[in-house]
RNA sequence: GGGCGGAUAGCUCAGUUGGGAGAGCACAGCCCUUACAAGGCUGGGGUCGCAGGUUCGAACCCUGUUCCGCCUACCA
C-alpha cells in the first residue's frame, strides 16, 4: 500500500487477517527457518479439546508467542509445539449430555460406539481452540501439532505404565478413594475441591448393650452410622475410661459394635467420642487399620450415591441425603437424637461437576509417588529447574513434601485404556504393551482388559517428551534429541501440581533429565472487581470479542503490559482501548515518515547525524537493551512499557518533532530521513514479538534497502531482533540541555496560558560557555519546539519584565512586554520557591548530618551535593525575580 | 490449623541489590501547530494499611497488627 492510500487511522481488521496465512505458508513457524541456531523450545500447555479460548489461554499464548518470536528473531532454532488435551472426564461429560438430548446414555450405545461418538465430536468441535490460537497470532509449528490421545502418545503412556509397574511404582489397591457419584469415577486428591460450608453437627446417643447408659457421638454425616463398626475415644480421656471395651447396640441396626481407644481422637471436639465408619471416611479407615484385629468395614453407600442393602431394608435404595434425613428422623423418634447444631466444615466436591465427593472403597491403580517427588524436589533445589517467580518454590515444596500416592485409574471410557489384563482362569494380572493372547501362567486364552482408563493428567505428564517423539518408533525422534529439555514452560499456577510437578517427575524418570529449564508462572486473569471469571458468575470477557473490537495486537499488548510477576490481573477493557491508541500512534508515525521519505531515493546511510539523530539512536539502544533484559527475566510488563515509552514519548514526542526542523534544512534532511527510517525500522522489529500483525504490515511498507534486519525471507518475523546497540552519553547529555530549555519555556506558556499560536521571544541567561554553545547550535529546534520567534543569549541582568524558569545551569526568560499578569507570575514563582525551598532544606539538612556524610557511599553524597548546588542557584534566581516583580507591582501601584 | 500473596495518586497498577515515589487512565487549563483530536502542551493530586524496630537514611529489611484474596489440611 502506498502512503497516499494509507488511512489516517489504524484499522486492525483490514491488516491482521492477511499475515497469519502468509507466515504459515512460508513455514516461518518451523524451527527449520533457523537451521543453524541454538534450539529454543516450548510445549504449549494443551488446552482441553472441549474448551474455547478464554482470557487465561489468551495470556498464556501471548507470553509464549512473545518468547518464541523474540528468540526466533534472535537467531534461535525455535520450536513451539502446539496441541490439545483429551480431557477425559470433561469431554465425556459433554458428549454424554449430547446423548441425553437424544434420550440415550453411553451404556445403551456401548463402549465402542460411544468412543466413536466422542472422536466424531472432537473432529467437529475440537479444532475451535486451535483456530482461536491462530487468531491470537501464535507462531506454533502446526505441522507438529499433537493430541494427548494420539497413537504415539498412547505408546508413551503404555510404555510408562508398564515400566512403572515393573519397577513397583504402580500398584493396585482397594482402599478408600474420592468418588464422584455423578461422574461414577474415582478422582485423585487434587481433583477434589474443598469448600467451607455451613452444615450440621449431629449429636446422637449410642446405648450400651448392657443397658448401663449411653455414649454420645458427634457426626456431620448421620447416614453413615448405619455402617459404623466402632465408637472411638481417646485412651487418655478420663470421661470415657470405663467405656472402653464395652459394647454398643448400634441404633437402627441389629449390630453390636465395640468402644475402642485411639490416640488420634480429639478430646476437645464434639463429645470426645467419635463413631467409626471405615467404609466411608478416610480417618476412620486409618483408625480401623490401626486396631488389632482391624475393624470390619461395612459399605452402606454405593457407587451411585445411594444406600446399599447393607444399610438395611428400610434405607436401601435411598439417596445418601434422603437417607440422612430419614436416619435423623428415626433417631429422633427413638429419643436418641440429642441435638443438631450449626457447624462450618469443608466439603469435597468433584472439580468437574461439583457433586459432593463420597469416600468409597473400590479397586484402583496408584502411582507410588514419593520416590518420583524426591527427584523433582532435588532438581528444583539444585536449580536445574527454576520456578519464576521464585515465590512459588515454597508452595511447590510444601506440596511435594506431603504428596500422597496418585490414584490414576478412572471409571470412564474416554481416555488411555489401562494396559492391564486379567486372566479369567487363574486371576493372573498381566501388564503389557500389547494385548496378550493367552495367560502366561495357565494358558487360558483371551485375558480380559481392565475396563478403566488413566487419569488425563497421566498422559499430560509425558507431554514434553511424548510430543517430541518419545518413545519414538515411527515419529521424528530427532526432535527429542534436539529440543529436549524444553527451554521454558509458561503456565498459570492453578496447574502447578496437577501438571507441572508431574511433568518434572516423569521427565526425570524417563528422560533422565528435567523436562524444562524454567517454569514461568503467570497471573490468573480476574475481572475488574478482582473476581475470578466464571460462566456461572457471568463476568467472563471473551477474548475474541476484544480482538474483534480492538484488534489482536492491542489486545496482546494489553495482556503483556498487565503481566507483572506475582500478581493477578484485573482485566479492564479501558486499557485495551488505550493500547489501540498506541498502535494508532505507531501507524501515524509511520505515515508521517513515509510522507517525508517517498520523494525519490533515500540514502539510508546518508548525511552526518545531527544531535537529535544521535540522541534518538542512543535512546533506541537503551530501549532495546531494556526490552531484551526484561524479556530474559520474564518481566513482560517492563519490556512492554519500555518500548511503549520509547516509541511514544521519545521517538514521537521529541524526535519526530525535531525532525520536522531537520527536514527543512537541505544539509540535514538526508541524514534525518535516514535516521527516521532506521529508527522506525528498528522499533518495528523491537515491537514485533508483542504486536506481530501491525509491525509486519508497516515493515513491509518500508522502502527497499531499509529492511536491513531481514535475515532471510521477506518477513519481519525472521528479521534480527535489535541487540548489542550502544548508547551515546555525550548526545544524551547535550540533548538533555536542549530539552531542558524547551521544557522551561513550555512550563511558562502552560502555566501562564499563553496561546501556542503566540510566537514569543526567549532570553537565556546565566549559562556557561559550554551550555550556550550547545543551545546556540540547536537554536532552530528550540524555536520550533518552544514556539519561539527568537532565542537571545544574554550575559546577565534581565532588564525585560518577563516570566522566568530556572533550569539546571541556566535561566529561561520570556518577556511579555506589558502583557504580563504580574500577580499570576508572582504566584507561579512563589509556588516554585516553596517547592525548591523545601527540597533545599531537606538536602542541606542531610548534608549537615555528619553520619550521612561519613557513612553514606561517596557517590550518594556527591549526588546530594550537586543537587544542593543546583537548588541553591535556582532559589537565588527565584528570589531575585520575585523581588523585581514585587517592585514592579509597587510601581504600578 | 498451616502457608502464600496483596494493601502505593480518584481508578488499574509499576517500583530488581534501602538513597526524600512513577506510569496509564481519569481530572483541570490552553491548543484542530498539515503524522495522529484515537492528538499536542501544561498542571493539580499520594503522611506508600497501622504500630514498633534496625539504619546516617525504609514503600523496600525485621517484629507485631488490621483488612482482602488465594492455596493447602482427615478435627468427626
């Protein structure tokens, strides 16, 4: 597009669409674009196939893309592996809901048909989130896209399972697990969400069998009393000393249960006597095991959350909550109910469907986790893995140190089938990569495979190496050699334990080395009130709507500028608007430069660079260093702010304004044009990782020969990232003097409301020869930026009546020939005097303090001394001028 | 119960080895100065939650405390 056609405003929808496909077609997302570079790799946290892009994904993808693009531009061989997660329970739930609409359930359909349905569903809707990631500009290598249920990943899963089993790190147990009666599956500890709820503590009298009275127990779950097999008291509890060993006639049943002693019983809580239901409570189960002989376990609640026949004919078939009411009512009728008091306690819920969890005894597979956790902790302790920000280390270690064995079997159909077979003849358990034809022990044919599938996180734990081809028969195993370990994992803290810790364990175990060097934990995005976004609260902001309204680049930049470490993000649409304006600024700066450089040939190496050009070049160097430094420390917001400030407040506010002067000057113009183009080209490259689309669009519009950063191909994506540039202290110092003079005049204008249209004369006094020489050289710039008709240097003694501004090393005076508002100016100067006097007093008191002068570093003392001098000079100047104005006021009566 | 994080301008937030506090937005004043009014210039505004301590010097380090949020935990 030529500059004459370039619209005045930036219109994202017109330009963002066309670049992504071009990048993709040219293979720029593949590591092969930098064949000789050092590898830099990231695996994406695979979003659920069921999902659609939310704010968390958007932030996550943006940060990864910034790193990927930055490293790619810096010459690294970058691989960003994308993919999705099969999300067992969540996906199965979705498809089951679809079936329900057809008045079907999965059992009617049968396992095979049901799985087919899920794959069908996945084919239809599973691509949505991928499309959305592309819309975000994610530079993933889509040719390497993976799915956690891929053939290759399945091979990895089976391999890991078999090896862990053979090493005794996977075992089967029938102990209590967390059971979701709605999903009808076991859950790991992590998949249970605890929430404080107002409940009831029910006190019940349990009569002794010998009719010698009763013992009162307290419970939050009265219905489980039908499965009680003991009442426990603390052996040290004087109140119940005589009760130990007695027998209780368990109400509503015809069973007798003993009173036992257990040191874990809290004497302070409730009545100090606790009913023991080993089949439905984790504590009670442990207590039952401690007894000799172990207590009996009676299951009164089934997998469906309904009472079993063992609960007694009356209650069998009742829902557990219905049974609770019935039990309490029946006890009341028997006169055994003492009271029900309000009681706040934490209740576990299924993280997928929020149903209250039921501890249930069913055979499940577990990973013996402690040995694996040890290795992961060691890796973090030895800094082979860095967690950033490191405040997460504490949480990580706290969790890892108390970690319990991981229940990995799930009673659902959608997932990796457990590679275990049972011989129906001899009961032999066969764990193998492939289905065995016969039982190795008894020779019976066709052992039956375990019905269950593995926890989704089991396959996710292998993601950093399974996606790269491990164990590698028919996949690109060379990726594994080249890109493992990955460079950094970018994720939010809510899956630190679910996923990150488990990847560490599996990576260390099976690859013999860490899966990633850095873990960058980014913020969670909340709404403007600081609430977690959730569909039920209705406060969800859809990233795609933001993109439609403001463009991907503005949206990405907002997320980046918000992404300070260690803090959650309160998202605000206003900020997105602000950053759209920023892009507009860039757009128009480019427009200006193109308008001024399109007149024939521009020699990019032309001219000797004047002070403003040397200055902006130096500032660009500083900005790019800041960006690079910040990115290397994952300080994304600092990086974004550095480039924002440079582009807007240094390049646009100062340099472009000064360039307008330089362009008028025949001698300077070629150099200024070259500098404008070079700086613009550089800042586009600096900005590209943050806002890929607009930078590509504008960069492509630059004249040939300017795009010097292009490494190969013709895209900013593969151009060099600005690096290793040097600042120019001398230029910055001199420019500082010029800017100081301009700011002085502007201050006077602003404060005295002098119209910008009014051209004024400026006097400069009290300047050293050096300062005069600098100001003299750039007099045209000062005139332009300060709106002056004339700049006059005068030795001393201002006879003109005017407004003054005391600068560092000189004074600016604007004579107003009679138009001056004496009172206004007097007020202005007195305000200034007050400020300066305050500062001066503080500094001089500091310097009079012997301790300060003696103990503070020399550098700090010197700085304070210089400050004192400057303030003193300004104060004197102010006093002098205030005196003159007062005389003037008196003369005028 | 344990742990972590936050409390800084009206709002949202920066503040990286402790050297008298910054940005964006909002606000006020003056300007359509031909890149941009989605803009320019100028300005007002904070006892850095509270109380102690360390230090020549504390938003920053230490102790205590209040409020808010989160994670974690088998007190029935």
